[in-house]
C-alpha cells in the first residue's frame, strides 16, 4: 500500500512517459520491499517552471540562462 | 489547526461536492479530536487521470479497460 | 482511489481516535464522490508542537501562552 | 538539500512574486540552518479557491462574504 | 530536479532497502525523462501502522486480521 | 491562509532555529503576497538521513564520504 508522489516540472512529459514512471515506481516497491502492486499508488505532479526553484532561482530563469 | 490534503482524480467534481468535502473533513477533526474549525485547513488536489496510477497502470488506462 | 493526508500536532491522539479519522475520512469520500473505499488511502502525520507554526509562532509557544 | 513547498490560493501571483518567494525561502534556510542554496528546492502550488477551505468553508465562499 | 516522496508503513525497512529505493527512484527519472540525478531528491517517509488506513481500517487492524 | 511545508534532514535543529524558520516563512508570505499571518501555517518535517537521498545516494552515505 505505498504511496509515491513524483513531482517534476511541466515540460512536455507524454502519457507514455508518465505511464513508464507509474509502472517503474510500482515495480521498485515490489522488488525492494515486496509490496503489493494492487494497492500501490503513484501520483505525478507537473509544476510550472515559474513555480519551481533551485539555487534561489526559478527554473524559468535558469532555462533562459542555459543552466 | 489541522491540515487535511485530499487528492482525487480530476473527473468532474463540482464546487458543491468540493464544499461538502471541506465541510465534512473539518467536522471530522472537530468530532474526533476537538480541533478548532477556524484554523482547520482543507486543500483538495485534482489530478489528471494520466498522472494517477494504481496497480502499475494509469487511471486513464484502467478506465478504458472498464476497471 | 483517493489519498487523504491528515496532519495534526502530536498531542496524544489514541489508536481509537486515529481509527475514527481513517474510517470517517474514507466514508466522506464514499458519501460525497462515490469513491471505492477499498482503494482509499488515509495517512495521518503527527507533528511535534515545536515543528508546527501558526501566526508566526510555534504551537509549543502558543500552548505556553494559553492560546 | 531542504525541500520547501509553499501552497497558496491561485489569485494572480505574478512571476516576480513567485521568484521572490523562491529567493526568500532559499535564503531563510541558508540564514537559519546554514543549508546549501544550490540544492535547496522550493515548489509553489497554486490552488483554486474552490479547492481550499478554512473554517469549513471554501475560500470562494469566504471571498463572496467579504471575509 | 525532480522530487520523489515515497511513503511506506514503518515495518522494518533496512538502510540497505532504503538506499535501494533512493537509487532506483533516481534512476527511473534518469531513464524515463532524462533528468539530472545530481539534483534529484528522494525522501522516504515511514508511517506507523496505526496512522495508515486503507479500506477504512488501519494497517494495524488489517495485520491482526491477516489481511 | 498559506501552508508552508519545510522538509530538512534531522541533524539537530534546535527549537530556536525551528521558531526562526516558522517566523521567517510566515513573514515572507506577508511581505511578498500580503497574506494574513494569523492563518498562515508552517510545518517542519525532520527526516532521518537514511531516508533522504540526492544524486542517488542517501545523506548518511554522503556524510560518510565528506560530501
């Protein structure tokens, strides 16, 4: 019954990529801890680049600077 | 001063239904723990069905399969 | 398949009270949105009073001041 | 390497204001705990006023009542 | 710069198992989305079985019933 | 009515330091967005170093390597 929350910036992840994250995170919990996949929940949050900061700057600004 | 975060898939919950979740969750904390409703916060997150997985599959896929 | 996270201060909630929160929050999602209780997850976080603030002060300090 | 999540209602915060939150929260962790800003992450979630409740009512309703 | 939060019940996960979750979740973000592992954060929360509910019951009660 | 969640590793933050985080984060929301401090909630989570990873490694391991 684990709950996994994956937070990424909203930069065009496809439905196929998100399905791969869900499948992979679920399998990780099965492999490492023997958890039941049927009750393992994975939720992906996509966050605007203005709303995500690292190093005191937003990702929007960092992308403009080529970081 | 509790904080309650309710995460559901985005599938058409109405403003009335969301008001009922806010009212009900607040009352639950009052009834069970005697918390002060004036400082009880409830936040509802609605998540795209592509972004929510259970059993290793997205809800989008499960809905298509009639699960 | 909703996920509900209830965050409260750690001030002696009993196993019975926590069971009542789990039961009540699950029932709320059934009643308001017709969700399936079998896949509804409720997680309660108990937080030290030094680690919870409102109005710019910790709950520890507010309790000492009789607030 | 701290992670700071700031949740506010979606009521028109500008990119400049969000940049100020990111900068300010990062600096706070540097000033108080000596954390490394390069690995300090700040994520801002903007939540619809229908989806945020306090005192058992949504912010939408409270705004209409002039609260 | 993704942030992954893995929430599990506190039932004896070892440091080695937790290291495997950290390594595996980080690699998943690299493989699926090409994210930079150096700024990928993984946080594991271990939650008491009294504080985790599914199907309206705590995990403590479900374990006693052999579920 | 903002909600701020600050997550740090558990490495001896004092009650005074945590009070400073609460005061500073609350003031930041007042200064940048004009929020009401009386309903601004700050919650600090302290996480074991085995349970926090960056770059695919736990903080426990990174501390041992002098990172």
